[in-house]
C-alpha cells in the first residue's frame, strides 16, 4: 500500500513538474476564432477606418494561413509572409510617423490626442493582427490552439516574423519629421534588441527623413533613469548622427505630462504642472 502511494505521489509530482516546465517555454495557443477576427478587422479597416482603400480580405487570410499552418511553429520566416504583404500595400503621408518602445499605453493616448500621427497599429496589417497569437502544427495540421512558443524561444517565431516585416515596411516608408517615444524610467530606454532598435531604426532612410524627434517619457512616480543626456539614448543619438539624420530630443514634453496626469490627477507632479499652466495662462492674458 505504501509502495503504491509513493509511486502515485512520484508520478503526480513528475507530471506537475513537466507541466510547469512547459509553461515556462510556451504561452497560450492560437487566439480562438482567429480567422473571423482577422477577416472582420480587415473589412472594418477599409469600411470605417480608411474607406478610400479596398483589399481582398479573404485572399489576404488565405496567404496568411498558407504562411503559418504548414510550417513548424519555430520555422516561419519573414519570406513566408511575402505574398500576404504584397496584397496589402499602403502609402503613408509624411510627417506623421510615430515610433515607440516600452511606451505602448502612453503612445496610444498621444496618438489619440494628435490623430494626424500614424503608428504601426494604424496600418492595415497592424490593425488586423494587433494583440493576436498564432502558430501552426506543421504538415497542414491546422493552427495550434493549445500552445504556442514564446517569442524568445526561436528566431523564426510566426508572430515575430510578421511584426518584423511589418515594422520594416513601416520604417522604410517613413518620411519628413518622425517622432519616437522612449521610456526614461527604465534602463536601456533605447534597446538594440527591441523592434525599434533592431528593425525600425536601421530601416529609416536619411534621404527621406528630415528629423528624428525623440521624446523621453518619465513615469510620474519615477524614477528618471535615462534622459536625452544620459543612458542608452546617448547611443541612439550617436547612431542617428553617424547615419546623417538630424534630430531633436526633449525630456519634458508638456502634452505627455498632461496625458499621465489625466490618469493620476492627484499626483504631486500634476499639481505642479497645473500651477505652471495657470501661471502661463495668467501671463498671456496680461
């Protein structure tokens, strides 16, 4: 009896250990109803978001599915998506490109206040696949709805490869004045391994881009770890200079401060900001 109990306990512990180890290396599977979501977003995009455009949503889905499903989950390269991207060309107006790294929430608020800005998520491919997960099982076995590998698990991750190509296309089209939002409250605000640092920055064309305007964003609660004059941002500026870009950098963008204060109006920094604005308004009225 004791021997049976030990065997069952060992088997149970071994199973739980394997399960926990699996969770370290994998994430949730393909987003349920992914076809309906992707195709539906495609129709919404050219019906409501950008009515001047027309795309074959079913054909885009077909090439997406062909790129992902037949491949093992860690063997979907950028090239597998070529035919899909060929079906969704876009031309973006100059002076409206907004890039970001580790500032996603604030970036969306900033773009909402200044709707003339375009982010990657405003493109068709960004709109269709934002926040979705997908991977295949290989040998045309369909999508894997149980488990997909983490991005860091393999270089040719199906989600990473799509966003890598989308990011490259977006940056290559950038022209005029472009804006970059970076997080000054973390170490390595400019990270060479991020999508901006590894793909978008290298894809910017100094013949097309007039200025790269860097805006550092520091959390209201702090700390201020990096700025235009210290930390990894200095490396970014050196790269821009070496490639012939003109640039600006600011540590105290008033709009970004106000957007944070809307979320936390009672923070002491917001009171200081409000008093400053009132003083400016009083001086201008006089």
